């Protein structure tokens, strides 16, 4: 059920509404969509992203694409001794922009250079994880509100590769505590999903910190079981769109000796969650 591959779509050309609607439906049904064989300029990639909503440049502004800041360059390549992109981005289960009032609707990657292994993102299905919860648990958690902050609650060591990408002091000034429901109705389908039970979720309103953390940890253990997970290997010239409401995701820890470069755009939802 997780993931759909759609061949014969050329994203360098504007998609008509029928073609876009088919991709959007596939995203809602299958949670991520792979569109292989693309050759895109920065402007063409941004134009496709804007079909989904408003792109939001990443808080880390050191690796924005020179032609368009909506594109974040992810890369382990160095040029003249300097990294050309962000090396590690979210190697723990999380969902994008859950540390913002208006979180991400979808994230879109375009693969430029990939190692032969094609190690890809691991996705965890939060729609199914919620559906499988016992009725008593659903009753207990429906209506709870979670406090989020930029970071990985399981790893705050800035020297680790599994910490959230480290912010500069000025970037840290741009992020603050935000609130989201623990169970979210998908804005486009209405289907309930566990939301961001791993990553930026640190506390639950109305519970002491330790009890809230314990509940989040319990839900994370449930929601990231192998039966909910699927790892998508990447080819070169793939475009991947994933749904940040229905999925958690974790990037692979890559081999730093093998070049890997991708462009990423994150598109926000239309409104805050609360
Ligand atoms: Fe991410």
C-alpha cells in the first residue's frame, strides 16, 4: 500500500489538471509517489512544487539553491573545501516542519547524484498505525495536544550525526514552541493519523513532562514497527513526493565517500493545525 510509481510523466512541462489530480490522488492513497526519469531546471522543479501549495524555504539558509531559495541542496559533496549542501537531514523518524505552526503538506526530492546502493528514505505509515490502535487507546489520545520544538527529542547531542541538523545561533532565534494535535485528520482526506510522535514532539499539554514523554515513546514504538515501514531505494533523476501528515520518515545515514546530491522543496499546508 505504501508508495506508488508513476511513469511517463514529464515534470519539465506544466501538468494539466487531470494529470496533476491523478498524482495527487496517488499521494493521498499511497502516501508517497515516485516519478522517475526527470530532467529539471531549478525553475521547473519549483513550478511543479507550487502545484501542491506554497513552498517554504528551510530555516537552514546556508544551502539554498543559488537560483531559488525554495530549494534546499542536500549533499555530501565538497567543493573548494566547502560542503555544497546539507550532509545529513533527518536520520531519525520525524515529519517535516512539525516544529512550525503551519507544518509541511508534502516534501519533494529530486535526485541528482546517487551512490550505487541508492539507499533511500524509510517511511512509516501513520494512517495505518492509528487505525490499528485499540479503541481504548484512541479514546485516550484523541483530543490531546502536543508541544513541539525544532529537534530530535531522542538525540540532542549536536556532535552526533543523528541529531536534527544543527542550527546556527541566528537560525535558533527563528524557531519557538508550537502546538499540534496528537491525532490529526488529514486536511485533504479527513482520515485520522498519528502525527509526529517521533522527532519534534517533546511534551503533551495537561500531562507532566515525564508522563507525556512516556506516552509519546509508547506511540513511537508502536508507529515505527517494521510492519508500518517501507524503504524506498532511489534512482538518479527520480522525483519523490511524500505526504507529511500520513507518514513519518527517516533519511539513511549515507556513506560519506560516495557522492549523493538531491534538491528538496518542502510545501506547507494551507493553515495552522489548531
Ligand atoms: Fe525530513
